[in-house]
C-alpha cells in the first residue's frame, strides 16, 4: 500500500515492513529527484506518444536517453525498448540467420531463451558457466557463418557472475561475438557501476549489452540494447518489438534519465550497496547459513526443501521482514531458497534485523 522502498506498508495493515525482495538495488525507485524528473517530463512531454518510435513516437528525450545509455556503457549507440524482455525478444531474430549459431548458458533468463526460440540460428546450450562445455560447443559451431555467445552477466536466481574474462578469451579464440544481459548488474557492479563487463575488465570485448531500466535504474520500466552503431541501426530497421510496440512514455524516460545522471555524477550509492551486501553475507554466513553467489546483492539463502523455504518466508514476514521463497520450477528441484536482495537504502540496522530474524526462524524450523 506504499511506494517501493526499504520500508513498506502492506495492504490490510502491516506497516514498517522491511523489504528485502525488490530489484531496487540502488534505492532509486522512489528517489525524490527521480520522481521530480518524471513529473517534469510528464508535464512537458505529455502522458504518452500514441505511436511507435518510427512513426511519430520519438521525442528529444528518447534520443537523449539513448545517447546517455551509450555513454554510460561506453558503447557507440543504444536503442530503447518497452522492456528488456522486448530487447531480448528482438535481438537474436534480427541479427542471426539460419547460417549462424547462438551458444547460450543453460540458466539464462527466460527472455533470452524466448528470444533465441524466435530466431532461426543453430542453437547450442552449454552447461551453466562451464567453460569446457562452451569450448566444445564453440568447436562444433565453427561450421556456421557467425557465432554469438549469450549469457546473463549476473544470474538472478543464484547471484553468481558469469566468467566473462574466460568467455571473451574463448570468443576471441573461436571468432565469436559476446552478448550479455545486464539486468542484475547495470548501475552497481564494477568500480563505476557500469556492470559485469566493467567488474571483470572486458568492456572492450563484450559486443552487445542488453539491460533494463526497471531495476536499479529507477525501476520504472523499459529496456535497451547498446553496442556498435551498425548493430543498433540494424535493430531500428528489423527488430520487431521495437518496430511494432509503443514508445516509452515521457515520465518513464524522465526517471531513467535522472537515474543515469545520478550514477554518472557519483558512484557513492553503488559503493554503499556493496558495503551492505558484504555486511549481510558475512553475518549470515557466521550465523551458519549458506549464501549462494559472491559479492552480489542477490543473496540466496539456500535451504533445499521447498516447504521449508515457504514456511520460513512466511515466518519472516510475521517478524516484519519481507522475503520470498523460491522453489521448483523457478529453481531446480531440491534447491529451494529464500532470495534476499540488498539495496543501498537499507540501513545497517535493517540488515541486522534481517539476520536476527533469519537466525530465530532458522532455529525454529531446524535450518540451523
Ligand atoms: N533479463 C533478466 C536477467 C531479468 O532478470 C529480467 C527481469 O526480470 C529481464 C531480462 C526482463 O526485464 P524487463 O523487466 O525490463 O522486461
């Protein structure tokens, strides 16, 4: 019943609930400057365009945001979509022909899987972050005209980070392009929050980045592809979700644009989130829990049993901590978990309260 943020009021009563399940990594979803930018854009540019981009749905703010996204990622150009789901749905079909090949991590996000389904390229699925398997598949794929390796930069269920250095080395060796989905990395991974490619020092080796404006970058909506100019030009001509879907509304563009300004001015917000993530991960590990992944604000508390994850999440809410249990089919059988997500706007006290609640609830249900 309230805005998105670290503290929520739930419909039907509960106030002061501490929220640990949003993708609001930097706390920008309700940032006053982001909201003000949305209101200003709404007033100046209207509620919406009633048009797709290429007819009469492009305003100066759309072009400015695309330019800003490209600058943020240090790429040549960018193209906006209504969502990153759309960006992923559009790219593979536009880029790859039946003569080409796409090699995809088996745990890639559903939208990458669907995007790949829509294209006619030859499909190879390699085992999750398994470089031997990727190399074997790249060898097999040498017979095709062009190879594209597609991976999430950070995987949202496990909080683990793709080995991009190794992926880029293999891509170089076997003449492949690299595509990353940075939805759970843009804005906060890497020294300046540019993402997984910055964190791992391969910004110049990853060709295509898709990401969302609906998580760390203000949390409103929207997605994009950024990369070489000829690729972006091609997408403007051929990408179906771009060609056949309405333009992003001005208020949404205003939010994302302000969020990027804030991040380009200073990396203090991203740094503060990293410190809080570290606090949560180390305290939970000391309490005896197993937290999957490393250094990522997605902190999956591994429990194994689906029922345990669900009753523990319920009991956490009774203690004022909002977290969600994930079980099959969202994650593999026997790997149920409660996914905790840390935000820059959590206080140290919020984090400590979460750890205390987990410890109590974990003891009560025999998880510790
Ligand atoms: N890719 C990944 C890895 C995601 O986690 C998500 C969102 O859930 C998407 C793509 C889709 O992003 P959007 O919400 O902008 O459609």
